[in-house]
């Protein structure tokens, strides 16, 4: 047991990059943590950590040892979860990450319906425009839009995202409604850049097909919600996911511009590490999401 405790202390120190922070999370004193690391290094006969007055970092040997120790501790944790899940219903906190736009527009309704069915589950939601390290951050599931780059992750498709061009009715009344792609050159264009939702290939292809290479953009921003607000304030034409603007389309505030132009659909996945045991609450939420979008197609 003492050997296992030393592995827990060592991996916690590496993750925290600091003896004091690690000691706080372990409920120990910094001197006790430092002593355990020294005893571990003496037993192994190798230096595991480089120490400075403010932080620590693993040596080459320390990094190799950390990778294996972390895997062992994760396997042990998963074994415990497997046993606990045998005769239990979904319960506990489910930590999920998603893009801010999708999280704000879609997840609260889904969470609410899920909690009605599984009242013993709690949610810890992290909204981020970039991909997070699920293992390091202790995240159970990630809702990911588009292609997946990390082969160590398992991705289950649950829905398709559709993008259309829109402008406000007031904007169209002032500037006219374009009838062809070429006519977009006579309109104010709102563009998004630098976020995960945007696939550079199809954006570049659209710009080329519309002959907009030399067109000066009215407004460029790296946040989809802000671009939507710009569009709603009559600033120009924008390409946006339908789920963001469905309400405004229904009440006539926004008009679908060039409805014959079809953008590539993007797949929405639920992602998790391939070697991680899926808890009952994770399995329940994945199945719930898939069933939800089968009944309520994401437009």
C-alpha cells in the first residue's frame, strides 16, 4: 500500500507542477510530499523531478515513470468504477466539455431532459473553443464538431450541423437580396475565423466559388455568438448554424439568403478516451444524446 501511495503522490506532483499545490490536493504538508518523492527516488536510484523554488518538472526518467504510473492508477480507478457500476443506476458528476456556441444553444435543454430521467446525475460543463486534454483535465466526455485529429479518442456520431447564410429583414430592405453568389460582392460580409467550428477548406472553397477573394469583409471575429449578434444588428450577411438562428428565421427577423447554396454538413460527435472505462452515467448520456437527436433532428 505504501508503494501505491508513493505513486499517487508522484503523479499528483507532476500534474500540479508544484509541491505545495500537490500537498493541498492530497491533504498533506509540502514537506511530507517532498519526503515521499525523495524516498521514491532513493528506492529507484534515479532522479525523477527537476526542482526549482517555485515549480517542479519531470526528468526524462520521471516522464517515462509518470506515463506508466498514471496508466496504472487510471486502470485501478476504472476497475473500481466497473465494480461499483455493476448494480447501480447512473449517478454522480458527469464532466463534459463543448464549444461555447453549441453549449449555450443546445445543451441546457438536453441536460434538463436527461436530469428528469436520471435525477442522481450532476453536470460539470466546461465551454471551450479549443480541444482539451480529456485525461489530464479529468473530463468524461467531449462534444466535438467536425473531424477528429486524435486517434486515441473514440468518437460516436450523434448529429449533423447545417450552416446557412442569413441576413436581417432590415438589412435586405436596405441593400436588396442577392440572387447569385456573385452578387455577394455588393454586400457586407461577416466572417468567422480562428475557431473550431470553421473548416478552413470549405470556407476557402466558398470564397473562391463566390469570387470573394478580393472582397473586403465588413466584420471578422473569432467568436460565433458575436458574429450572430453582428448579423442581428443589420451589419451584413453571415453563414451560421441553423440551430443558432432558427427562432429568428421563424419569427421573420432573419431571412435565409441564397437557399440554393448548400454548405457541407459537419458531424457532431461525443468523444472519450479509447482506453477509459465508460461509467454508467457516461453510457447513459451518450445513448440519451443519440436518441435525442434521432427524435429531434438538428437542423
